[in-house]
C-alpha cells in the first residue's frame, strides 16, 4: 500500500524545494519506489529534480476532450487513458515523475477526471511512496484525482502573513473535508530563531509546527545554476532539517 505525502503553500514559500528534499531523503532510505507528482501548473518540480518533462496529464485531458468522439476503435477509454498516462511518466533512477499540467479550461472535465482518478489509483499502488507538490488551492485533491493523503505539509515563509496564509490553506482543506490524515506546518528559510510575532501567530492557529528549514546557501547556489536538488551536499543544513522533520511524522514507514 502506498503512502502519500502532499506539500502545499502559497507561491514563493519554497514548497517545490521542500518536495525535492523529501524525495531526496526517501531515496537515501532505499525503502521502496517513489512517484513524484507535480500537481502545480506553476511549479518546476521536474527542474528541481533535474528531470526533463515533455508531456503532462493536462495535455492528455485536453486531447481526450478534443478527441472524445474520435478515439481509437478496439480499445476502451480506460485502457486508452492508461496508455496516455504511461506516456507522460518519466522514469528516473529510484523514482518516477508525472506532471498534472495546466488548469482546466471551459469544458466539462468531470468524465475525464473520473477516468484519471481511477487510472491514478491503479498506478499509485505500484509505488511505496507518493510525494505530491500541490498548488495552494489543492485543486487536484478537491477534484478527488488523488484519493488519500496520509501526511500533508503546509509550507510558510518566516513571516506573520505567511503563517496566516498557511492557516487559511489549512482551514480550506478542513472545509473541503478531504481525506487527509495528519497536517503539519513547516516554516522555510528561517534565521537562527523564529521572531516572537511569528511564534505567536503559529500559536493562534490550529496547525502543528513540525519544524523549520534554515536558509541554505547551497540551495540558493543550486537554484541559480539550475542544478538538481538531489545532488545537494550531505552536510547541507536543509537536508539535516528535513531529516529531523520527517523523523517526527507519525507512522511514516521509513
């Protein structure tokens, strides 16, 4: 059975970097196959992982809508979607990557989303871990294209406004009544000590602060150079921080 970790947060908080760090740590444990899911149309998870991505599931969905009356004969739609899914999957050493792609247009996506959900559920069972880099609105979760999430991290920057935004995301998830297990707050790119105002804002929310990730010059350097976060030095402060954070997650099978 697969274990799904989702990462959410407003743009600019570094959630894609956090997703990459999680994948890197899981890879180091060598405890099962990993599916990385880029569920943010504005995300660059593939670049953070050093992977080239040519086709997304958004492309598949649009193609299905445009060809729904002209699909190949002799194959049912479910099998056709499975084939297209496999064509989008990028296989790397230790993990695979799939990108959800652009948001929906004016057409009705209910039917293809149902097909996609069934296919994703089937493929997800092939992996021990699924790490999903989400858009802040959690659109793919709210459309139920992914059924279950065991752990959700909401990423904030080191500011009162950032924590308030994270809290709004937290409350939106609760309001949608999504099938999400534990929800934790991570504050990214921190100084040595969190400001008192930020700590006070965290204490006002219902979120549990699981840990912080310090400013890491290695990440800044790698991002500027377009280098994969999977090749960060082992002594990078961010790698130590994510190891400590994941060590606190309840029932994480590593």
